């Protein structure tokens, strides 16, 4: 494990250089067609630093990455951090024609992308082709620094929440370091372990894996995204994997047995349906549920071994280097060493905390007597039916408890008498139930005004290519369905 900084300093050894010196022959990065030891990966990063420096990139430069996620992507990230530049990974779902708006939002200095994509990209800043960053040979102009400043800006990540316009979140190297350090102290990660990186690297949950593995000396694995997850798990002898609910469901639906070498299945991104928890419990799978956010550099709380089964609905205990409290309306507040510096608008960074340093997440929840966090929903998802407050997540939890329900999402639908009533999109695990059957089954658990008044079919492509389901999209679908109803 990379050593902690001394109390009187804010620097740490560069994690990659540290691992290259202490275990040079240990596998550091594996892909479907390449493999690098820590010494080899360090050499590749040095070459990329040399190239980036020749192209005018310096400490403090803001560099956007819009490229395929392979070994070159990881090497580029590590090289930018080695130089003290700020990496800005961008979701490939943004069309090239619309990139310039995001680049202006964060005052990016350069854009690194695939050579073949350059003709389609509309950008007002210089563009660098990825293939120029890995020369066959190079002569270093200087020795790269062996230390990383924890206070130095490292990334700008765009939020993946439900708002129409993503917010740009600035993290320091220290935010990522303490996020990874606390995660590794909670879920041990060791030399020889292999973490499969199936979450995108423009997402904080994917990026966090790089820091965890570098600190622990574990192996990062970038499999082929087109290959089935069970095949990758077996081919690379994976021990750790981070997934969202839809990915985990597809794995279970494949009916492929989970190999014994898999020790950690970390599930997050949104609430995990109870039906998936039941299926995991039946197989005694090593699942861990987590609650986190981009602003807090990934995880805030995580369950302990077996806790996902013993305490249904729990998001686990607070991880080291974080703090948590409940505010007005049971809103979850967080602060600590992992909390970001603020939201970026141009060159400005806007503070997101109150005067005491707490970030008000907009999530609702409660703590049990053991200190476990239970997240009950979003304050901004609430709607009013006949003067009563309705939180969709409460209804979704009740629906997910039904064995016939695989996934559910509740949205408000207009009602002449009550203003709004609950409508439910449901993906059935078996034979569909009628609306009246659903209402009858839910009556012992929900107040009458919280019972769904209409059921909608689950959209065929919901969740594909995204880590979170968009309530806005589902609400728009519901409105179209309602227009067709007599």
C-alpha cells in the first residue's frame, strides 16, 4: 500500500512510481490484447509525459479526453496526473458536434481524441490525436516528479444525475487518494487481486478503480466491452468488480455460475432492486451495496460482508475520511477529505458547501442504531397528491418486494381531483400482474393515496448505455401513454 502522507505534509509518493520500484514485475494493467507490469506501465507513462510536454501541456493545463477506453486512455490519465495537469474525461454519448459547449463550460485547453473522429468534432481549442502519445522510443527531457501533491487539482468530472445539464465537479488528487484509501481499508484489496473495469472512466465509480489499484498494487483489467461479463470474469480470473443494477441483472440472467475467485461485487449507482438482492442471497454471492456520488469522489458508505442480506435496504457504514449527518427533512449531508472543491464554470470554481463545510446532497435517509445508512429517496423527486407528499422511491421499494417484479420506476401522472397520482413502469420477472392485483398486494404496506393508479410497460432500451435511469425520460413516456388512453 502506498504510504499515507505525514501529518505535516500534503504530498505522497507517486503511486505508479512507488509500485514500479517496489514490485516492477507485478501485473498492473491487462486488456484483451495487451498486458503491462508496473515497470512497463511506468515506462509508457513516462513516454506520454514526454509527448504531452512537447505539445505544450504543463502543470495546471485542463485536458479533455474524448476517446475509446483502452490502455492508451489509462496511460494518458496517469501521464496527465504525473505532470500536474487536470484530466477531463467526457462521456462518449455526447455527439462530437456538441462537444464545444462542454469544453467551454470547463475552459479546457486541449482535447485528446481518436484521430478518425477529428473531422467531425467542432471545438475551438487545439486537438491532439491519441496515437501520438505512445511513441516507439523517446528521450526524456527531464525526470518526472516522484511526488504527488494532494492539494493539486486532478480531475473535472461531469455528474451523471437526473438533471438536464451536467455539473462539472473539480477534485484534487487528495480527494481521489483518500476516497481510494478509505475504500481499500473497508474492502481489502491486495497485490495479485484483479479489478475488472466495466464502469466507464468518465464516471467517478470507474475512475476510482484506478486509484484503488495503484494504491494497493492490484491489477487493473480493461476487458472488451463487447464481450459478455461472465466471459471476462472467467478469462481474467477477476476478484473484484463494480457494477450497477442493470449490469448485475444481466449477469444473473445469464445463469452462469459466479466463480469462487470473485470476492467482491460492489453494487451502486442507484437503488438495487430487492429482487436482485434475493437472487444474490440464494447464491450467497459476495455483494456489497454502496452509496456515493460524484461530489464525494465515489463511495460514502458501503455494507460489510453479509450485511446486504441481513439488513435489506441498507447502504452500509460510513467509510474512513468521510463524515455524514442528517439535516432538515432527513436530508443527507456529507463532508470530509473526499469532498470535491466545487462546481466549475469557466475558470471559476463555485463552492458547494454550507458555512460548516457540509454538502447538502438532496438525498433523504436515516441511520439505524448500528450506524448503517438507509437512503429513502430524493427530495426533488417528491410530488403532491391531494395535499399528501409522495416519494416515488418508497413505492418502488414496495414494488421491488414483489417476486413478480424485476424492476420498477414510479412517476407522477396528472389527475383532475388530486393533482397527481402515482404511475408505475414495471419490468416483470414472470407473469404480469393486473393493476388491481398490484394494488391489493401493496395495500398492507402503503397508504391508499400511494398505490399506483396505472401501470406502464417497461421501455425496451431503458438503462442501456447509462448508469442511471432518467426519471425525466420516464415521465415523458408516461405523458405520451396517458395521451393515448381513453
